[in-house]
C-alpha cells in the first residue's frame, strides 16, 4: 500500500467497529468474486449468513462456476453493499478478502452452520440438502470499509469477528435460547423490534444470536439488535436480554 493510500485510511474506533460488524451481520446477500482458471475474477450474487463468531457463510451448488473456481483457488472477495436512497456511493459498504473452506455437513459445526443459514435464508430449505449443494465458510483475511465519502477504514479480522471465547460459550446454548425467546418471551421480542429499533408491529421472531447481538425476522424483513457489550456466556446473555427488555418496556410506557 502506498503512503498516499495509507494516509486516506482513518483509525478504527468502537463506533466504526460496530458499523463494520453490523454490515456483515445484517447482510442477506453479497457479491462473491472468485478466480477462474483463466486468472480473471468472476463475480456473482450469493445468499449470506454468518456463523456464531461472525464468519460469513454461503450455500452454493456444485454446478456453479464459482464452486469450481473455489476448488481451484480458495481465495475470494466478498462485497457487502446494502445501499439506500440517493447516490449509492454515499452509503457504507465493506469488502472482505476471504479464503473459502468447505464445511463437513456431518460435523458439529456443520449442523450449527446449516441451522443458522436456514434461519437467515429460510427459502433455501428447498434445496439446502440436495447432494450437489455445499456450505462454505469464508474465513476473513483482511477488509476494507468505505463508510461513504471521505470515510475509509481497514478493519482487521478481530475488528469484525466476535470474541472467540464468547462465541464458543454461546454455541452450545444458542438454539435453545432462540427457541426459549420465541416460545416464552415473544412480547419482549416485539418490544425490541418496535421500541428499540423502530420497526412496525408484527409477529417478530428471534432467528439467531451471538455475542454481539440478537437477530429477528418478520417475513422477509430482518432486524439486528446489538448488545451494549459482548456477552461472555449464558448468564451474560440472560442479563443483556433482560436489560434490553426493561429498556424497551420503559420506552413503551
């Protein structure tokens, strides 16, 4: 990187770190660029979810060109650009340099990744178990965050991923905690969505959680509620959810 390029990059802080994590965690699709046998990058649109630590997850067919490209060279790039009104270049986007890693469906990680991906992409259940489809984790090696005009940052993998010890502590309880929230605390989920995130009322449901936040969905709409701080295990998760529920009820009063 040239000195001029380095001078453009601004220092990371907690607000920027949260912005970068939010772009990754909230994304449902991204542009994946892989390297073809001719050496040219080839970009395509893929559905996206994240593992509990924040690692991007994709589900792709063995018939797709990018699957063959990954088999030949696991290096790839992922562009997440949710856009918005007006000039598309005025909105934040993040580019990740990644290395694709095929997931063993029969492993413990494979079961968790399948569950988390289908919670984020429920229509994928129609083909997720076809024998020619595979899940891949995209291990982040570096990143570039463009927060809009004159806002350039270079987050490290540690800036984007959850604390690994906290993620491991939640991995075993996540599925049960999500089910418990939906079965016994639907009122709290509704308040999170409407009072803390300004969403329209409806049958919002929890679809996933991780050390940094809770994901919710209503039909095709998805929301993410960040936690005030990384939760380090089941006890910290209960406290964070209870405190956020108290805050939401106070705002509704």
